[in-house]
């Protein structure tokens, strides 16, 4: 086990910069998740750590050793890919043991380690089967077992659950988290799935356009997004972002008036007519059928029942602005009489908790409030 340190890592492919100025330090034994939209550079970072890509510039350390010129096979890292990469002609036992055999580890040690790993992953009864005889989830656990058996310094996972169905993905994610708690290997995990990122990570690294947007605990990144990109990426559904114009004592939001909170008034210096992007999480919106003021007038576009909660997608009147709101059964954010009766085309009012508003610079996307 070891820390991983990246210092100003850049990778250029054919004059295109894939990642730029990537600097972070992952402490020994922690579980970090790289998350972001497709093409943001997260897999390039992982492959650079593994030695499958060479950094154009910058320094990479594993433990206290500079790895820039160390080939992949000597970096003592184990990588699990999206497609499992199992040897089809080998049994589960042989797949798990393969990396140890290549390192000429003593046979008795290999046997003991294979059994320990197999039992921890629930593969004890499958050791003599071949990959084609296994389910997708079982194959993924064999791939994990092969990596764990090596006892590497660093564990690298590149979207390992993306090929699994929803229920199996949830189950395997829980198993993976428990496994890390038991073995404590420094783990770097790449995903575009924010649920995986939020549930697995000690720290999340949010990436976009080949650059780090924010690093923090899942709670911190969700509640204090550094910019509009992070705010609109994390969350399911994500934070609502809509335009606002300061009109004195409040905002004009596509013809609706939204009052200014006392905290925003104290922290921001605003000019009449200044435009901003306003953000609010769906859970901080109340839906009512009354013409309450101040509120945003909207028309229901889509109703998605999700069991104990319902996702309502609405469009603000006289605009193309779409807002998501969550109705939770038996809570204060909805009129109970509306729970079963909201339909597409209905006119409603949205009451926003103005104490939960975020303010972003419309040009740079940086968070202006809270600062």
C-alpha cells in the first residue's frame, strides 16, 4: 500500500491536450473516485498512473518513488478493466493465480492466497469453472480477485461495474466497499456514474475538459460545489440552473420575482440589471397549485413516479427553462392533495427556499455565493 502523488501531469495526444495540470495526492489506504462526463480525462489519468500511458510532462510518485520512467510491469499496481479481461481457457482458480505465477511466487503461498481471496469474494464454490460458465457479476469478482491476490501497492479500477445490470451493480458496489474496508489497499476508481462516486469515495475528484474542477468528500462536493459544472453534474436529478437578473431586493427569473435572501444581500455586491445563474437542488423546491407570491409559474412536462418520491419536470412559463422538483411522500415539500393528481400540462407554482440558493458567474461558471 502506498500514497499516489501527481504533480502537474499533462498528456497530449496528436496535439490535443487530454489532461492538463493534474495535481493531487491520494493518501495511503484511501478510496478516491475520479468522476466526470465522457472524454473528461479520467481514464487517461488512471492509465498514466498504471504506466499504460506516458505523461507528456509532470511527475508521478507511488510511495516515495518517482515513476515517470518505470515500466508498467514494475509499478506494483493492479488494474481492473470494464471488460474483465479474463483468460477464457483458464479456470477461476488459474485466473486468480496467474499474476502470482508470473512473479514466480511459491506454489503453497499461491494456493493459500487464492483460497483466501476466493472466500472473501464468494467464489469458493466456483474455482474450477471457466469464465463462460459464470455470470457477469461473478466474472467481475474474479477480475477483482486476480488483482487483489497480487497484493499490489495501488488498486486501479476503470468503470468495473458498467457492464452489470442495475441490481447486480448495486450489490457489487456494496461488496467492493466492504472489501476495501477489509483490505485497505489504496484505490483509485474511475466512473461516470455519480451514484458510484458518492457511495464509494473517501474523496471525489470531479473532472471536466481534462482539468480538475473540485476535490472533496462526497458531502462537501454535493453541498458546496465549486462551480456550475460540478453543481449540475452531481445529484440525481442534478441542481437546477436558471438565469436571474438583479432588479433590486430580488431577482427577475423569466418574468417572475424571486426575493433576495439576507445572506446574499450581505455577501454580494450587485448592480441593477446584473445577470447571474441561480442554482437550487430539487429537494429545496415546494410545489403548490396556489398562485402564491413570490413563486415561479410553471407547466408540468413529465411526471415520473419513483415509489416513495415523485420526480416532476416542469417548464417555466414563457421560457425554455426546465426545472426538476422532487415530491416526497409525507414531507413538507408538497401539498399532500397534489401527490396523486399532478399530470402533464398542469399549471403549478414553484416556491423556492431562497436560503438554499446558489449564485454562479454566468461567464466563468464560478460560484459567487455562498463564498
